[in-house]
C-alpha cells in the first residue's frame, strides 16, 4: 500500500512562478514546433493541426501523470528533476528532428504525426506535470481548494498567453529556432538546479552529495544535447518570420539562383538574364503578360506574393518603364531577395511588406493592367486570397481592361482548382485555364494558371504562344472549361476549405 505523504507547502510566489514558467515554456515549444517541422513537412493546415493536437494530448497526459505522481510521492523531491528532464528533452529535440526529418521527409499522415510527436510530445508532457504537483503542495486545507486551484490555473493560463504573444511577435522574428530551443533548455536546466538547491538545502550531507551528482549528470547531458543541436544539419540559410529559406546556385548556369522555402523549390532567378523564365508556369505567365498590352509597352502590374521576384524582373526586362508593386507578407524574403536574388527596389519596383488582400483593398479602381497571383502557404494559396470577395477586389483593381493570372497547385481529384475556377468565373466574364493535359484529365498533380479579365481574352494568340514553348501546354476555355469546372462550389469568405480540398493521403 502506498504511503500518503503530507508535503511541505511551497511559498505562494514560488508556486506561481513555477506554474507561470512551466506553462509558458509549453506554449513556446508548441509554437516553435511548427517551425521545426516546416522544412520537412511544410506549413499546411494538416501539419498545424497535428502539432496542436499532439501538444494538447501531451498537456492532457502530462497533467494526469503529474497529478497521479503527486498523490504517491512528495512533489518536492520530483519537481527539480522534472525540470531537469524537461531541459534534456528540449535539448535533444532539435538534433533528433533535423536528422529524422532528413530521413523521413514527406507529407503523409504517418510522417506528420511521427514528426510532430517527436518534436513536441515528451518535453510538453514533462512540463505539463509541473502544475498539478505545485497545486498539491499548496493545498493546505479543503477550505482553500477552490482558491488555490483557481489562482494557479489562472497564473498558468497567463503564462501560456504571455509566451504565445512573446514567441509570435518577438522571439521568432528576432532569433533562429535553434537559439530559441537551446535557450529554453538552458533556462529549464537553470530553473531545475535553482529549485533543487532551494528544496534540498535542509538535507543531510549524503543527500547533498547525491543532489550534486544529479546536477553534474544533468549538466553533462544538457551539454551533449546542446552540442548535438549545433552539429545537426540546418536546412535554412535564414529563418524569416514565415519560412525556412535557402538560396542555391544553379551549377548549369552561372547566374542561376534557386530559392527554397521550407525545403520546397519555390523560385528561379537568372541574375544575368531576367527575361529568362525557367519554370513552366512562369513561362505561361510570361505569355499572358506579353499579350496583355502592345509589345514593349510599359504596364502597371500588381503582384500578390513576391518570392524570388522573378515575374517583376521579367516585366522590367521585356517592358522597360513598367511599374510593378509587389505585396509580400514576409519582409525577410524581401531582404533575402535584395542580398542574393538581384532585387533592386526603386520607382519602377516597389516591394510592400504586408498581407496582399489588405493591401490590394487600398489600391484605386482600374489601377493595374496586370495582377499576378503567386502567393503560397506551403503548397496551397492562402484561403483568403481564393474567395469570391477577393476576386471582386481583383476585378475592381484590374478594371475594364486589365488581366488577372493566378498560379494554383493541385492534384487528383483537382477539387481545389475546379472550385477556384468556379469562383473566378463568378466574378470575371472571360476566363481560361492553362495546365498540362495530364493535370486537366485528373491524372497528375501540376501547376495550373487561371487567366481572367473583364474584356475578351486573346485566346488564339495565347494558345499559339503556348504551343511554341519548350514544353507545349494546352489552354481550355468555353464549354471545355465549363465541363472541367463542373458543379464545383464557389469559394467565399464564409466557406473556403482550401487545405482540405488539397489533401492527398499517402
């Protein structure tokens, strides 16, 4: 039979600090976990949901386990080792995720859950066991149960909220993920050592010697974990507020540069020849842009998403005097493009940092000859840029004569691109769709280019140019496009399940 212990009460301030600190670190880990797995899994809704779900499961299990142990042994003997174990778990997470991520890179449900479990579950579970142990120590009598539980629960929630805001607004923008993780591990270790010293100061000499050995072991293991974190492969050149970004040189072309975002190949820029478009979908955009106005005439263009700034560079090279305004939500990418991709902002090229939908709403009516939609979160267009309400803003800005093109990625059964075509067609009277035949037939995943305007499109001229590309591609419109779209639902601000439409289980 287990002996029931009556542990000595902690000072109120120390109890509140412990709960605030442990709950705060839990939310730091949950937030940073998304950035740890993004280079290997992307940032889809499924990945976000998996991280949140695993974290909540770890919180629930840790709270249950902490309460169970608090009733069976003196929490004063467990709290400091618990913080030390948490420090070790956090220190070991970074190298494990980065080495495992390289081996298990993919987007299947199993990989997502395995990666997020490795990233978040153990350290969050251990830290979530701290609050119920502290509560146990503070319950001096049944008459104070509600007051103690309510106060510590409120303090824990406040710690979680504070950590979420600080991490999202400050830490992620200012520090690399590796630094945040190592700092969290060090703080946990220091907190465990300080708490252990405080709780064990009345022990006998043998107990103090044992505690010293424990501290030495924890410090040694923490140092090993930190060292492994430093040696672990880093998939990023830089970490921006939204992406793990990397720029590599093309070994086949001296001026070629490839931009990777969260390990996905995102943009190609030829520093020596900005008029060269490497990717097929950018060539399709180039075809439409070439026919949006008389050859060589300057145009006003708005770009929703900057990435490598490939298309603005193309317009500047092929239509001198054109003015491009680029809305890019990630200021870090703008800085990276200036340093490595030849971006030179000026009167003819403005890079505006902010959400494309919000910024588009500030533009005057009929102010753009061409609007290029090329914004992505992982593989999907951010849902609020896909809706009928968004398309209404695009039509307002393009006016009676402007043209809208939107890059979309989808695969069988092409639910998203069909819904997006239905949405665009609900706002624009003239629409067309460019994509490889296999993608149009639902046999393969690919890029699709939506083309729309309030005026009739030069369909024959576009089709002729597309047929002359290195990889000829068809364009559908009229009845063929209507058959492709079928009865797909129009996306609205009230209903746009973009990520779910693109789910492909493997």
